C-alpha cells in the first residue's frame, strides 16, 4: 500500500449512531459472575465485519469508523490470515484493501466468493487500481468498491447496506423454508385448510411486502450516495424515477416492470461514480470531444456494476440503454426503435426533461413549457413518439388542491402526521421523503437524530383541511 492510500481523515472519537439508523443491540458490558438464569443468552453484535489490510494504521482507522455501527470487527493483516479467520468465525462482510503483499485484494475476494459466497465483499482501491478493480468485479463479484481516501459516512453506509443485504437474503431463505414446511403441514393435516391457508398467506404477504419496502429503502439510500458525489446529481435520480414511474403506470406496465423502471431511474447515473469530478461539474453541452467520450461510458459502467446481481439484469439493461435514441444514433450500442427496452425509452424522456429543467445540459434551467417544447422537437428522432405522448399527458400542469401546512418541532409530532417536504440531513442527503406518514417509532428516531446531531429541527406537516 502507498502513502496515497492512507485515509486523510484525522482520528476522532466515534460519534453516536444517527437516530435513523438500525437500533443498536442491547448493552454488551461484561457483568460479574452470577448464578445462571434459565433461557438467557449473551447479546451479540448484529453483524460481523472482517477488515483486511497490511498496514496496522489502516486497520485501526477502519475499526474506528465501523465502531459507530456497533458491529463486531475482526482484523487481518493479509489474505492468508483473513482466510484463517473466515474458517473460524462467521463473517457477514469482508472489507479488503486492493494492494497487499502476497495475495492481493482481488485474489482474496475471489477466494471468499468461492468458499463463502454468502459473505458480502467490498474492495478499497485507489484511482490507479482500475484494472485490478475490474478484475475484482469479474472474479470476486464484489458488492461494491470504495475509492481511497474514503468518506467515513459512505464507508459506514456501504458496510451497513452490505450487511443488511445479507440479513435480508437469510430472512428470505428462512421464509422460503417456512413456506415449504407450512405447505407440507397443510397437506398432512388436511383440516381447516381454507382458514390456515388464508392466515398464513396473509403472514407471508406481509413479510414479502416488508422485504420489498426494505429493498426499495436500500435502493433509495444507495441513490443518496450518488448525491454526495456531485451537486449536479442532487435529486436528479429521485425526480427522474418519479416521472418514469408515472409514465410506466399510465402505459399499464406490469408491477415488476414498473418497479424496474423506478429502480433504474434512481440508479441510472450510477456510472458517474467512475467519472472524474471535473466532467461531472460541467454541463453536458460544454464538454470537449475527449470529455464526451468519457461521459458516454457512464451507461456501460453503470450496467457493469450490476454484473453480480442475477435478479437485477433487467435494471442493468435499462441503465445501459437510457441514452439510446429512437432513430439509432444514441450510445452506447446505437439501438433503434423497439430494440431499445421500453423502460429505457421511458427513462430517456424523464431524465432529459429533468436535465433541461435543472440546467444539467446547457447550464441554464429551462421552464417546464420550454422543456416540453424541446422534447416535442425530438419526437421520432430522439424519443419514442408513443412514450413521449404519454409523458406529455401525465405531466400536464394540474392545479393542486390547497393544502394547509404547519411547522412542528420533533417534540410536538404525533403518530399519523405526514411530511409536507423532504427531510434532509445537514449534508443534503434525503432522510425521509415528502408524504411519509410518521409512526411513533419514526418520531422517536427523529428526536434522537436531532439530539445526536445538535440540531433544532422544524418539520413541515400536511394538515387536514
């Protein structure tokens, strides 16, 4: 590892966990010996992370950052020691440096994938390690790679998402096993069949719905990480995804297709993570020819990041094709007409409209009327005429009904209240979307968040007329 790989953030005591994160486990202090009590067990950390680096200073920095997640952290100074620890301890996430003597990060994560495929794999890498990073993606099918020096918030969120993804996978397997056991029980008992099926189906539907909500929440959190990269990206994915979902619903796409369009909208610019900052800072219309070549790689890079996710290849296809043109002159594959996936044709219009109204293309935001006029000029050349007609119809300005909005401090919030505006962190990251209905538990998290961050929050709430 070179000196440039060393994180630049100075050591500091861990900050209290944000109030909107997963609740911490019970107090883990060691108690004095007492007579054993029946049916009790020692509390455990929610997940285990193995950090691998040949420099003790980097391992200490990683442990300090992850201490805020209240997870169990194991440390190894190389690939061989890491494999020994994996044989001895169950591990949810492996965070490995790329450059290490002997077995490098790519080789280690490939071996982890082969022997412990259920363990999430994250690679720490410098900008100079792109070829090695690509090898790690192809051979190790890593969950994510993070550039060094890392951002502490990004690192914690990435590790938490990876761990929660593994927990969701295990929960899914548990539910599948439970379904199989219940079906066998129903076959054997054959009494009260209808009532049992209805009750258990309701339980499964509730659990599956919870999994779906958790999945979409994880996607939204990951989309928020894109906003941390550049101010240009702030809110673009969420706005484009919302517009695209409206069009998909109006065109009677299936629920699965509509969800793919929404997720694709949130993450369609994920390839920007691999582009230099100076390109992201420029409006597209002001890029040089050489910069445009790099810019036009982002749909390909974005789609490649989904390579290891078997169930999301449809989303990857939408991300790759969202800059294709209906006349076949787009990029990267010059697809034409119906060769372009329907979801990508929808995203192309929704993303362009948001770019026009926020100045991403020319540097000057256009009015909605001006943006609609430009979209109509691309009818049949840049955009699918049928999809464009639906988009223009569903985005027609409709006078909203007057809504009374009052402001409340967290202490005065009540369950059932709905946010009138997005709740953003002081860094500008979306925490809760407008329209979110507040539960008692969520209100408690908001109050803890306000206290831990030293803020004085004032939330806008929709009030009944």
